[in-house]
C-alpha cells in the first residue's frame, strides 16, 4: 500500500493536509481506546460548575485556590477543560458573588441605629481636617495617662457601634470578613463615602471590628508600659530612700562612735588622774611614816635658858 508521501508525489499540486484532532480542545464524544467518554463544557455544565464555585468561594479569599479547585473538579467530572480565560472568568464571577453574599449577610445583621452611627463617623469632624473615623485610626502620640484615656474612649465608641454583630455572623464568612477589614483599612473616609450604602456599611463594620482588636492591644500595651514605668520610678525612689537611710545611719553611727571615743578618752583621763592621786597619797603616807619612825628613834632635844 503506497504511503501518503508516495501518493502525493504521483499527484500534481500541493500536498493535501489532513486536520489533526485535538482531544483537549474539541468536545469529543468518546476517545478511541478509552472505556469512558469526556463531557462537553455546555451551558448546563457551566451552570452547575458556577453554582459549585460560588459555594466554594464563600470560605475563600484567594482566587487562585478556587481556580485550582475548579480545574480539579472538571478533571474529576471528566469535563473537557476550556481555555484558561474561561475558567478564570468563572472563578472571578464566583468570588464576586461570594463577596456580594457576604456584604448582604452583614447588612442584615445591622440595625438602623448602627447604620446612622456608621454614617456619623464619616460626617462628623473632630476638627476641620479630620473626620471621626480618621481620629479613631490615629495612633497615640505618646505613652501617658492621657493617651490611655483617649484609647479607652475610642474603644468604647467602637464597641458601642459594633456591638455583637460580628459574633452573629456565620463562621464560614469570618475569613471573607477579615479580608474586607484588610481592604477597609486602606480606604479613607472619602473613599467610603463614594461607595454604595450596603457595601459601605459592611466594609466599615468589618473595619471597626478589626479596629476594636487593634485598640484593645494598644491599650493593653500602653497599660503595661505605664505599669513598668511606675514600677521603675517606685524602685528608683526606694533605692534613693535606702541610700538616704543608709547615709543617715552612717552619720548616726559616726556620731555614736565619736561619743564612744569621747567616753573612752574621758575614762582614760580619769584613770590617769586617779592613778596620780593614789600615787601622791601613797607618797605622802610614806613620808609621814618615815617621819614618825625617825621621831621615835631620835626624840627632839629640849633647849631652853637657865634661870
């Protein structure tokens, strides 16, 4: 049987090209040599994958993870994988739908009073160039009692607005709420004002919930610093008191030593005087005794004029 090249050599004209079949791109029914068939990426399969991706995206914050899971799902279902841009759009739509569902869920947890308080944070001004939200985010200027009181005031305000809304949020939405808080920390008050009301309230609630944790940590850190500073000052005063007491004690001991030296010196002086007096008395007694003995052996001669 002649080969294709030999047949082309006998046939005038260009060599005919046969279309090669791409099993990864073409929606084939059944491939030769396989017992199972690959499914086509049709509209029902797209709808089913989109619904599955939306359920998976609720607990995810990274679209690349969802993209990998989508590819694994399509391989498991033996669906022919389309172009990567199609899968990326499917994953992006699922992430956007999960984001919208999270915003709507947070919005249902907020009361009218909380919405008014959130809008007041953007409208009220601490001074002409700083909104109330910027004041809440501002770090303390220095470590001190006044700064600690200011942190506690901020914490009371934030906790009064947030209340128990984050605790009533389903646990599957916690990761997405943390992602919203991370994004909200980069927004200014003007950026929040340009958003829609539902998205603005949800983003500010997530941001304030994270801000409450930050303010609590800052207050505890400042309290520890103030306690450490007070302890250091108390220790310094104690050391100064001990040093002053030691100096006073040393002065007292020196005075006592001077008094004892004076007493010892006086005692020595009195002893020497007493010894001299005893010596003089003994010498006087000796002289008197010698005189008496001399008088006894040599009586005095009687002299007188004869009458």
